[in-house]
């Protein structure tokens, strides 16, 4: 009950008129920057960091909190409308969300994303308030072997389970791992795959990979087909963003499932919210196939937006708890928040709750208020955002290309990044032509460095003994679940192939 009393004191500070103003400004700015292709929530915090220099610490961090979640809301908006997620955490939402947008249900997809983000964020923030002491214990259970097992589980889940073709999924995984290995080898400090060019020593930014594959690759794909599609189809962008009771009851279990995936991942550094969002997407895809939902993968299914979006914001909520309780940034956006704390001479960690309680509890209270603000801002205006789809296709995708270039150039003002963007964009175009999935590339590029570092660290500790990789209950459980998933996936693929062959047999015989 001590937490409840402290939280109520935090609300008394967060609900003052001036702090509410900072909260509102942060929510609007964070959403606006997150909507721009190639920027996203991490970039929103980075770009708006100087804005808070003149504020007192409490007001500054309340504004940061709303920017933090506002950027996450904006990430999914650009992904749904333009197939260009502002951050990698919104990639899984983009798959079904963009299909819904092309089917004339852009407002509904945005409304679902807003409700999912609100649900996941609110549940996660509530748990952070009351269970932050247990986050320390959870994070200390994971060592190098556990982190590697978790990354391997993510690789298999995305490549073999979510992808339609195991072979194509593994090809995509290999492409992602190849991109991740460019640069300095962390444990040894040796340069690799840099072609002798010092510009590649820092590796390839995940923003460049994401924007190149998803945004520029989509632009090139659309451009290659734009003269073969015939008259442009009129897109209805003025529908209601509010879910009917039937739609809400269909989406509600997906909200809860996604939140369940996201909650534990925010407390451990496994690459942010990419893993739980993809796992939530994969779960909804399998459930859709089981119940015979033909919208999933074609017109776009509302559960495919609800699950990943709830998972992403649930991860963001517990990531904030891990940052405050442990001083552990578990995502790029949380790392920017850590830089903001250090700017004011504070180091997040267990002692922060004791030494700066007058700052921490108003910050946690502002997360609740900020999520309500963001729901109010995003849900009614979903139809306004959806009107972006009324822009003629050649203008719209030209704008996507321009904003993508600007967003990538804003990372480091490097021409090298622009050439990489073009090359990866061409790669994304080729992958679309040959039906190679994009998700395994992205998850491998994000988690590849972590998996390699933790594997080498575990083997260094054990002096090369491979038994360390399966020596703990956590690793044994993860590998067991992974093995079961592979077997189930293989059986499903065989059944699917036999069903297709059986369906084509009558057609062939009738043609004869």
C-alpha cells in the first residue's frame, strides 16, 4: 500500500496545470515526430531533448514520458498508412494494419492500434507501480546463455513458424544476420565485412535497414507496378475509428494476449519490443488459420493489429520500470531516456526511488495521464490521419521516399547511410518479387549482435563447454518450446502442401 500512497502523491504533482500542459505538448510532439517515416519514438526523444533544457526536472521528465509513449503511437500510424513504421517495434503491426488500410479500413486499423497501445501501456504501467521490486529479481535470472537461447527462440519463431515457407524464412534470416555482422566485432575489436571502408566500422543502423526494406522497398515495388494496375481504386478513408461491440469482443483477447507477451520482455535487454510484437503477430496468425479467418494475410485482420500493438506498448511500460528500477535501458528509446536522466545528473537504479522519490512518482503518475491524453488525441483523429491515403499514389510514395531519405540522413548526416538506404531498398524490392519474407531479416538484424555477443560470452565463461547453453532450467525450457514449435510448424507445412496438391489434382484432371 505504500506504492499506492506514493502514486497518489505523484498524481497531485502531475495534475497541476503547468505539468498537464507539458504532458499535452509532449504527447502531440511525440506523436507528430513518430508519424514521420524513418524517425520514430527513439528519434522523437532525441530530437526533442533540447526542448526541455529550460524546464525543471519534474516538468522535463513528465514531458519526456508523454513523448516516449506519443512516439510509440506515431510509429504505428505511419506503418499502417504508409507501410513505413517509424520504429522497429511497429513492424509487426504494419503487416495487417497496412492491409486493412488498403482495404479501406485505415481508420479502423488506427483506432484498433490506439486502443491496443492504451491497453498494453496501462496494464504495464500499473504492474510497474506495484511490482517494480520484483523486476530486479527477474532480470538477475538471465545470464549470457539465457539471452542467447531467447534470441535463438526468436529466430526460429519468426523464420520457421511465422514465415509461410521455411526455406524462404531461413534465407531471409541469413540476410539479416549478414547485415548485422558488418562493423566492429565487439568481443575482439576486429573489423569485419567493412570492405576496407572506415564508414562501415559502426555497422549498419537498424533504422537504415528498416526504412530501406519497408519504405523504399515498397516505393520501388509500387513504382514497378504502377502502370500495370489500371485505374486507381478509390480508398474510403473516412470510416469510424471506433470499434463495434462485435469487433471489440474479437480484438479484446488479442489485446490481452499481446499484453501478456510484452510484459516480461520490457524488463530484459533482448532488443526492445520486436520479439514480443512478432510473437504476438505469430500467435494471432496461427489462431486465425485455426478458426479459418481468411482476412488474415489478405484484407487484413483486426487481431493482427491488436496483438502486436498491445505487446509493443506493454513492453515499453515495463521497459520504463526496468530503466527506473535497474538503470537498465532495454530498448533504443529507453536508452535515450537514460541519456535524459544523465543530463540532469541522475542515475536510474534501485536508489533512485529513495533519493528522488519526488521525481519518480510524478513521472509514473504522468504515464497514466499521458496514455489517456494519447488515446483522446489519437482515437478521434484517426480518420484525419487516414486521409493521407487520399493523396494520389505517385505523390504519396514520392513523399514517403523523400521523408525516408530525410529521416535516415538525420541519424548521422552521412552520405554512406543514403547509399546503404538505396541498396537495401533494392534488396527489399527483390525480396518482394521473389516472395521472401521481410520479418526474419529485421528480427535477425536487430537481435543478431546480441545473440553473437551472448553466445561468445557464455562460451568464454565455460571455457568452450557447450553444455552451458542448456545447463539452466530457463534455457532448457526455451529450447524445448523451440523444438516443439519446429515440429508443429513442419507438420503444418506438410499438411498445407498436401492440401494444396489435393486441391490442384481435380483441376488438372478436369483440364485433361
